[in-house]
């Protein structure tokens, strides 16, 4: 069955832009990655690593740590200031890592084995974030956060295990970071790969189907324990996903697959009946902030094509514990959303589940009731207009 699906998948991929869906009104989604993943352990961990000889401060991700409850409260306050044409607030799609390294357990086993601590059980070792899980759940309850699945660890476990067994520079760097309760700093060690994909030894390329499915199962189960429901949308770490990833996602109830930015690709449904979304605009003030006028040009271009605007950003932009990335991001996002609302008063703020229901059912539910959207299906070489309501 999988071999047949692989042939269908490979035949279809070059033509996905011909099989997409376009929409008759402005749609805006915000997709954000890396929530729940610890990084450098605040100022104490930062100084500990510097004392150990690691020259930090050369890259924004040297200051990636973990969001706080205060960071989330500020984000919820910002989102509540904005409304779409139905009176609905933006609802950010937040992709969660559902486990962190259990640093004390790893040190206790002398770095022989990777041990994980589920996010629902709290944070490992000396990490402290009072009220964080409650703040996530409050955002969901208020309709400001739509949680989605990112994975377990973000890094490729076989690649890291291979490095950990090395007595050389790579192995020592991993052990030094883990002693300071920092899992990794990716730009310094890209050889750790991404969850389902390794760039080199011991096995370059994607993990086999069973390995991927096991990781996705563990992540989905951890997600359900954290939020009391299974995820509907997923984004592979590093956007590295293949046929086996999509097959495992579908098995575990995923109906929307998020992809990174690139050439404009309209949303489309693949052979697993999974809606594929490609992000259209990078919004990463921590790296580079464009002028408001440039962002609006990109927004205008998407809407003129009938495509949704899907912003891509990462959790680091909202962090403040080590460096205050949060406030400049909030100011820029506030201005951008205000500009879009002023120019497109009939816009709809959606999350991934809303768009899936628009494509499959023709409408989604807002606070004011069902909202119908006209969809143009570009599949089969013909264009037909579908509307429900």
C-alpha cells in the first residue's frame, strides 16, 4: 500500500500548484514554531557556558531560552486588541515540542542514553517557568492559541547519539551543553539534524517509516496528555518531512501539514487527504525586520492571487528572559496586523483547523456563527467555484 502511495505522491508533487485551492476573501493565518522547547538556561546557564569557553552572543539563537508566562500574557493581550471582519481575534498556530531532555537523568547515566521528560510533567533540572503550562491553556481557552504538533526533541536522535558516543570535539560539546542543561544551539552544530532527518552519519537522510511513526506516536500522545486532545495540524522540525512522515501523521489524526516558505504554493490536499499549507511570509524580527510597506506588498500579492497570507515566525521572537526579543516583535506585529485590518476590513483570521474545514466543508464556525467562504478548486485541469452557507 505504501509503495503505491509513494508512486502517487512522487507523480503529484511537481504538479501541486495546479491542484490547489484559492479563496474569495482575505485569509490570514499565523504559524509559529518551537514552543515548549528549552534552550540556554537563562542568565545562569548563559554564564556557565561562557565560563566553559563557549563564546556566546554571536547569533540570536545564542540567546534562545524558553518563553515565560509573562511573555504569553503579553502575546494574548496583543492578540485581543485585533479583530477580523467577524469580530474574531487572531488565533496563533503554536507548534509544540512535547518533551525536553531530562538532563539530571542523562548525567546520572553518564551520558550513555538519551532520556526525555514529557512537557506535561514540567521542566527538567534547574529550569523554572512558573505558570507556563497554565498560560498555554489559557490562550487556548480564550481562542488565541491553536496548538499543533512539532515533535519530541526537534533534533535527530540517532545523529545526536552518534555524536555523544564520540570522544572528540562533537561529543564533548554535547556533554558540555547538557551539563549546563542546554539541549543544543543549532547554528553551532547543524550535524544534529532535525527530528526525522539526519544530514550525515550514521545514516544520512530520512529515518525509516517505523522510526518516524514511533516518534510521531510518542509526540502525539504527549500532546494529548498536555492539552487533553490530539493534534490536528503538524509541522516537521526544519520542515523536513517525506512520504513516511505524512503517512504516520495521517495515522495519528493529523489533517493539516505545515510547510516552510518558498515559491508561492496554494493549499492542496495530498493522497493521504492531508491539507498541505505553505507559509507565504517570514516574519522574524529577531533576524530581520522589513519595513511595514514591504510586508504589505507581500500581503497584497498573496490576496491578489486568492491565496491566504500565512505568516511564519518562531517562539524566540516572543522571549524576554535572556534578551528582550519580545517587545520589538510585539510592536512590529501590532503595526502589521493593524495595517492589514485597515486595508482589508473583510479579512478573516483563521487557524489551520478553520482552513481545513473551509476546504472540506465550505465553512467554519466563528463566534457569530458559521462563516461561508467561496473556494476555487484548481484540480483536474478545470476550475470550479464552490460555496456553501
